[in-house]
C-alpha cells in the first residue's frame, strides 16, 4: 500500500535561487552530480539522475512551490507515479526546504531512509555553499575607485565660472594700471607750453637788441 512522508532541510540560498536551480537542466545536473532534463513550464516532462527518475511538472509557484510527478526505474507497471512536493520558506540561515513525497510504493522506503539526504540535500548544501564563498571572494574586485567622484566636480560649468573670474580679474588689473597714465600728458603739455613761452621771451629780447645795434654804428660814423 502506498504511503507518504515529509523531510526538511536548510539550504544556504534564497528560495528564488533554489527554485531556479531545481528547474534548470544544467544547474540541476551540477547540483546533484547526475544528468538532468528540467523545465520551468507546467506539464513539461522532466528527468534526473541519468534517467533513473522520470516525471513531469504539475504545479509551479516561482520561489515558493514545486510539484512534480516522479517514478523511478524500480517502479513496476502496477505502481502509479509518486508525487514530490517542495515548499520553500526563507529563513535567517537561507531557506527551509520542506519535501513531501506521497504515493510511494510501500516496499520502496530507501528514499525516506537516506536517499533524499544523500542524493539531493547534501549535494545541494555543498553546491550553494561553494557558490556563496566564490561570490564573497570576487566581491572586492568590484569595489569602485574613490577618485571617480572628484572628476565630476570639474565639469564644464565649473570651468566656465573659473574662466569668468580670471577675465574679471584681468579687466580690473588693466583698469587700475591705466589710471595713472592719464595724468602724464597734462604735465607734458604744461612743460611744453612753458618752453614755448621761454622761447618767445628770448626771441623778443633778441629783436630789441637787434634794433639797438644800428644806432650805435651810426654814432660811430659821425
């Protein structure tokens, strides 16, 4: 007479990771060590452990629940398919996996008595533990450089402001240096006018002296 049983285990991974791994052919094979053909489509045929297990997807709830029909090569024609129901619940240590195996032939108790632990639970724990360690070792290589944000501070706007400040300072400096030079022409003009006045005065004195000299020469003839 068929019977049912439940098993539980904790896997160091999220419910979503376990769900996707179970239904992925490549990852399911790597995880268990036996070749598997899986699918994430309801009604699709599945197989595991090099064809020793065959069945199909009956119910799928992403990240929460997987229901598949299973029968092994040890099932006889008189045996109906067994049903495997996997429920995933997130915990602080990863995921609590609750497996219920129903409609199992009474004479096939090896699955309950170590089969699931040896061929699924233990390999799954090892697989996700190694993957987690690999992710932690690779994490430091992805750390961004601290110098990057400083480059953004010297953008076009900042350069334009600096350029305007430099231009303003140059104008002020030129304006300051130009003021004293305006007084120079006035001094030169004054000096020049003074010089012209002196020339005029000396020329007038010379003309007076010139007029006086003929008179002296006339007196001498007499």
